[in-house]
C-alpha cells in the first residue's frame, strides 16, 4: 500500500497542484509542470518526462486521497475488492477505482491515462471495519475478506491468496462472520483457507460457526490449488507475492534458456583444466587484492623453489607469501571439488572445508612470522 516517505511527499505535491494560484496555472500547464486530470484538478509533473504515465503512476494514489477528502471529508472508503488488493501489496492503478460514500453520485468520473473513478452512494461500514493506511480509507483485512464477492477469487487469485495468508488468528475473521451470520461466506473462506494449506484455520471457522448453530459447507472459490506453498508468518505481503509471481513466470523464463549441451562430463578432465588455468587464476585473484605478482613468481612458488626466510630477493615478502598461500588454498579447494564430483553434497562440503581453505591461504604468513597463529582463528580481519 502507498506508505513510503516519497509517496507522502507526492501527496503534498498533488495538494499543491490542486490549490495553486489560478493565475499561474495556465503557465505551469503550458510548460509541463502541471497536468490536468479533470476540470479544476491538476497534478504536479516533470516537463522532461518521456510519457505522461511516468508521473501519473507516481501521483495517482495521493491525488485520489486529496480528491476524496475534498469531496467527502472522512465519509468515504474504497471498495472491499480494492481494499483487499491493497492489503495484499498490489498498488497498481485499476482501470476503474470504486469508492463508497454517502454523498456519491452513482456515476463514473474519467481521469488521466484511461483510468476512472466510480462513486457508489452507499452507507459506510461501522468504524471498526475500516482502517486508514497513510491517507487511504479502506476496509480492514477481515472485513474485506468477508465482503468480496466470489468472482474476486478467480479474477485475482494472487491478491486473494496473499490476503488470506495475512490472517494470523481465526478470531479476526470469525468476528465479522458471526456478527452477520454469514454461513455461506464462512464456507467459502474455509475452502479458500484450505486451498492455501491453512487447514487449521478452516477447521476453526467451521467449528465455531457450527457451534453457533449455522450450517456451513466448505466450498473452494479458487479454480486451482495454490501453485506454491505460502509462508504464513511473513510480516510483509510482498514476500509471498514474489513467490507466486515467480511461480507464474518461471516456465516462461526457463523456456528462454538454451538447452544444456549433451557432452559427457569427465571429472578427470575437469580437474586437469583446473590445473591448466591456475597461473592465470592466481594472477587475477592476487592482483585484485593489491599484491604485485607475475607468472614467474607464481610458478616459482608453485614449484616449491622458494625460501620463506629469504623471500626479500623477490619484490616483496608479502607478495611471495600470498602466492604460496593461494597455491596451498587452491590445493585444498581441489580436494573439496573432487569430493563433490564423487557425489558429496556441495553445501556440506563447502561448510566443512571453508575454514580449511582460509587456514591454508594464510598459513605461509604464520610460518614466516608475519602473522601470528591467532590470526588463523579469525576471518578477513587484516
């Protein structure tokens, strides 16, 4: 839902755009600093915007807040469907935004970019069924779930499943169900909770409604089962939204990857190629860490033709010691890779071998007296 500091700032800009001095408005409109939304109402914009939608998407919700407050004061609320979408983290601009207000005109009002507002003249729900989320007056999550019609679950399955996963306590949803004696809605919600794997929540709804004397039959309002298991303790709706979106898009993404080559994998050949690229690998890795090395030094240290007590003959003792440590760590990594190629689980091998790689990397410095044995107990602390 719109809640960030940037969006609050946009709301202030929308207010400015609506109340700017009438004598200055034509000039600001002509220069592109304002864009007209409807008669008497403008929003701030940037003249350099490539398309109008760039600014419109940023100020839509702040504009609606200012417009509804000016028209209806605090006597308005978005529809249950729109409220549920916002609770689920879907703040996209709807083609037609439904707003309920006692002073609604029961007719649509066209806006920019093909959007519109439909005002419904209706009495508002009791105050405990609405909530205000930075300026937007919406149904509370339980009240919205109880009020949305069945088609919402088939038209907006992602929003519906995410909203259901946000219910933490069955008492939250039971209160509006029992208050209105909504046995049919209770059956639909019980079926919806079972669809996302919340069987305990569904059982509590059925048990409490039946204990109150209502006949409840669970009905799944979704067309299909949830494509992925939802995490029911996520503090943010966006976490489950990302999981559902990835599940929907995964096949389209993976289809664009090329087919894997049909070559036979040879572990011995792989290990040999590791040795072949060692000199180049060591040069780049050590250079990145600011050591001054070359292929001659790397090969000499690799072959064992060096003296840790007399490395001053090389450019720098630390360079030679670093090259030797890299060689020893490389051997340890090769052993770990060989274990994985023989079928060991890569994650467990990395976890058990990680400190061995670190120890071998800095062991030559300890032998030469540049580092102390205690330094091997830390990790990247020098």
